[in-house]
């Protein structure tokens, strides 16, 4: 079974719109035949695992000895890691595709690491090459636009995009995210 690793905030509660969207994302990915992997704790991790379990799919929570918390009740398989870096690498290695939901510095670190691992050929080999990497707009749009400035700095007025920018796809809805992942996986490129 192909696995989608979902990165996102640990803060939002059940009553928030972003929690409900993450839950819907987990459900829709499960309906499409994917397992869901995430950090295993609360907030959007809980929501995406909950949606996947409610739809009958497998869930993987990559937890870490750094925190005393236990996995949320929607996690079927806990993968316990010793360090934060080991946790990040395990989350990335487990994914056949990645979806980045709203989050803080931890989510930003996850996005940056998976993106860079696919961008650099030597690192890319450790995760199996390029895989779909989706970020939710409008939340992550300012980050993407900020990084696109490197093109202007490096190339001046030339409109050529840096190859790294072609790795990330901005999506606006759960439906768009799931549709993109399904299309990429069916294409057999990942």
C-alpha cells in the first residue's frame, strides 16, 4: 500500500476548520487506497489519522523520545524514534508522497528537509528520488514566493525557474490534493 506522509501543526482542535479539513484529507486519501503517515500526536496529525482510520485505512505515527506524549488513538502502527532528526528522516522515508498542511516551525523544518532531499541528487537517492510534494495554499504561498526570489537574485531579469521550485506543487483544496496524489501515483512515476 502506498503511503502519504502528512505534515502539519499539533495545535488545532477538533472544532477548527483546519482540523476538519485534515480529517477530510485523511478520509479521502484512505478512500483512494493510501495509508497515512504523520507525526502521531495531536492537532492535524490526529485529524488526518482519524479521517484515514474512519475510512478503514492504515495509519502510521512516527513519534519521538524527545516528547513524553503518546500517539493519538487513531494511530495503528507507532514507529518510535530516539531523536528529532531520526523522526524527520523516518517520516520522509515512509512517504511515497507528501502533503504539507498549515503548521509552525516544526512543519516548516519538515517541508524544508523533504524538499532539499529531493532537490539535491545525493540526498534524493536516500528517499527514492523525486516524489509528489504538495503544500496547501494560501498558507504556504508566502514561503514559496519568498524562495522564488532566489531566481531573481541569481538570474536577474531572466524568467527561468530554479529546478527546486518545480518540486513543490501548491494546492488549494483537499480535493485538489488527493486528485494530484492519485494522478501522480497512477502515472507510475513514483
